[in-house]
């Protein structure tokens, strides 16, 4: 299973729940919340144990930011088979 957003197959379009304006994609939740390691391989693939803050094997958590409200939100993206 793969995330269409992480793999560049689709663009994330998420609307702010507060002001209803388009948000900006800030990337995967695990990249945003995890330790900084830009040269490390993605260790949370192929049915491996996911960290407690990840959505599930069926979805990929992304962080979006609304520049109007100055707030960030989590969005769940369904993975493709």
C-alpha cells in the first residue's frame, strides 16, 4: 500500500475546518513529529509496526497549515493498494 500524496501521484487538497480556505501541505505527520533524520530510510512501510501517532496501515497522516487562521491540522489520506 502506498500514499498517493507522499509518492507525488496526487496533491493534497484540504480545506481549513475553521475558515474554509485552502490549506498548505506540510508533509507526513511522522516526518513532522518524529526525530530529524533526513538521510534515514522510511522505516514504517511494508506492514512494519507503526508508531503510536501514525494513523494506521490503511491511511497516512499529513499535517496541513492554514495561513489565514495560523493553525495546523492533521489530515488522514487513504493509501492505495
